[in-house]
C-alpha cells in the first residue's frame, strides 16, 4: 500500500489538526516513500512490541503514545528511547503516533469508552479532549463501578464517592486527565473517570461532591488497539495487513 495513501487514511480517522499544542502525533520514524505492507497496532512502542513487530514481519508500527514526545538530546543504547530508535531503524520499521488527535476524534478513545459504558451519544467536554453523556437510566455508583471495571479490562480502580449514590451523567477523559474534573463538575456530571489522577485533583473532586474513578492510564487506553484496528480494516482504501499487538501489557501490577 502506498505510504502517502495510508497516511491520508490515518489523518481521516484522527486528523492531526485536532492534536493538543503540546503533543507530537504523526510520523515518528519514516523510510521515504516505501510501501507499507504489514502494520502492527500497539498502545506504545516497547521492547516487547518491537520484538513482536519483527517476528510478525511488520514494516510499520501504529501506536497511540508517541515514541518521540520529549526532546531526545542523545541517542544511545543505554537509554530506552534511544535503544528503540536504533533497533527500529536497523529493522527498517516505521512508526506513526495517533495520540491526542485520536482521543479527540469522533469514534476515538473517548467515544469508544463512553459507548462501552452505555453512553451512546456523548458530547465534547473541555475543548474536545474529554466527553460527557447520560446513561439510559440512573444506576448506583456501586453498579457503575462494576461496569467501568469490566470496560477497562479489570486493570484495577481507585474510587471515591458514596457507593449508594445514583449516577446518570457521566464524564471521562482517557489517559491522564485529572485536571478536567473541574469541567465535569461545571457540566453537571455525577461521576468522572480518567487515569493518573493526582491526590490534589481527587481531593478537589471529593470536596466538590462528584464521584470519581481512576481506572488507570492503561485501563482507559488499551482499547486503542482494537478500536484503531477495526477502523482501518473498515476502510476499503487500506490494503496493508493490520495486526493487533498482543505484546502490550500494563506496566503496573497490583497487590493488597
């Protein structure tokens, strides 16, 4: 498949114009106009994901989290990003990141999780980086916690709020979006869901009277892989083989 056509498809699914100013979505490693035949869709580039791409004979990795996010001042094998760059270039594997542009895009991470939770018609919140919607019927916070746990792959939750309280208006931001809890409160949400929520944002949510669920960064974003793969496979322009990564794992383990 022609590289330029594939990039056009990606931009149609997750327009780069939507990304946040601080983001670095788009091409990360490129090899000219070489055609793309096998694409590995992964949450992010890791040592195991690179091994998987090589094993599957992929010439392209499409990830959510940018490989090149913070400035790289030195490329050396002892530095993880440097080691990844060296190995990818040696293997001639290109990389593209669809980060906040996919979070904000229609049908992207936020919409996908909202629909999984029963909010079929979510609306934009906080400039599009978050979503808000209503369940068909009010449910207890305790029941809703179980739904979130299932939708996020049972990766572990941190919660605050009265388990007996009824909730119906739901707001969320996949990834790390603790700061948008204030937008959720102003919009009248009963509960807010995100990952990597700080102590101070959690305390603010408690004082402001909104239920809170921290489902983790991985828990709220692993759905990128099946979601993006399904959208690519549904596009008739895509002739490259799309492979869903099975190597990606939550870096955290939980204990009591």
